[in-house]
């Protein structure tokens, strides 16, 4: 069986959920050396097609969830200024990667509802 067919079969198996290398090997339906299977899985990981979790005997392989990328024409439906793009970049970052900020206490103490904007 050629390499492309092997990879397609592995991806089909992983569509059913997370599997260990032993489970993949048992369900393939053809004979493949363990080292060759490891190479195929490594290639799929490097191509960002599968996710790998765990270590050593607890390693599990699963399909990566595809990100919904907007087509280029939909990205620019609302044109943004450079400042707007900077803000968009900031708010789309994961919370853990954002720089923490605190409240300006004086602003809160001197704020007058319905008067200050």
C-alpha cells in the first residue's frame, strides 16, 4: 500500500475519535511496521493535520479541529483603521497572553453618570 493511501486510512480512523498508536495499528486493516506508522503520524502532526496529547504509552492521536477561516473578501467587509486593526489584534488574543491592566481609581471616583462621557 502506498504512503498516500496509508495516510488517508489513518485520517479516516482518527475521524472516529482519539486513538493510541496500538489502536490505530490494530484497526488499519493492513500490515505496517510500527516505526513506519510512527513516521506517518509524525508527518501528519508536522502538517498540522492531527493533534497529539500525552506522553510515551499514554500518547493519543486525534484529528485537529479546523479553524473557520474567513475568505479574504469577507475579512475586509468592514474596513478598519490601523488603530482599529491594532485593537482587533489585541481583543482576539487569548486572555492569558494579554497585558494585565488595572482601573484608574481617580477616573472612577470623579465619574458623573449621564454627564461625563
